[in-house]
C-alpha cells in the first residue's frame, strides 16, 4: 500500500500510516515529491525511488504533480502525463 500525502499536515500522520502497515508514503510539498519507506523500526526513511513501483521515475512523476498544481491547462497536463506513462 502507498499513501500519497499532498495536504498540509496539522498532525503527524506517519505513526498512523505505520500502524496500518503502509509501506511507502509519497509526500509532495508543492515543489518536490519525496518517497518515504517504512523501516523495520516502524519509522519512515527517505528513499531515492519507490520499491512498490520501481519502474516509475519519482522525479518525473513529481514534475507532473507540480504542473497539475501550477498550469491552467489541466487537460494538456493530463494528455502529456498519459503520453509519458505509455512510454514506461
């Protein structure tokens, strides 16, 4: 299971995700997407990529998330994203 967190946090959700055995959290801060992996001590540690989706370049995925938030032509962003996914 992967949780994608794009909201501003008012509480620390990581212990909740750990208790639900969420293996990865993808956290988008409005500029960059980071991957956090659940470690054996039940804390989340940063990773360069996803173990759940190892074929997915996280930095490129983050690029599309940033575009979705910033560009007025959402349809074009979705079309570009779909074209990119077809190349994977």
